[in-house]
């Protein structure tokens, strides 16, 4: 087997490294990327936060019921959900 140009692969690799360095330097000189969230996105974020607070309140209530011994498990609902799942 004869190999004519052993530097060909090295030059390609070196060019790729140089291109990556140029891109990095370009990003540094422009100050980097900027992200902005639209007003609709901010509304969605606020709605999600309020939903999380509601969920946390519900979880706290359930924890208190379990600790007090007043939590009741409805076996009919559980059986119905299991049957729906397996259908």
C-alpha cells in the first residue's frame, strides 16, 4: 500500500481547530448570546409557578391528613383506574 500525502489529514484537522478558535473569538468579541423571553412566555412561566404552588399546598394537606390518620383511600376509585389502565 502506498501513501502519497501524509499531511493531508493533519491539515484538515488543523483547519477545523482554527475554525473553532475563530468562532470562539467571534463570540467573545460580540459579547456572547442574548436571550429574551416574550411577554406570552413570561405569562406562561407565571402560570406554571402558580400551579406549582397549588400542587405544593395540596401535597402539604395530604401530608397532614396522613400524619393525623384522617386520610381515606377510596378503593373503588383505585380499582376503577387500574381496570381502565389494563383495558
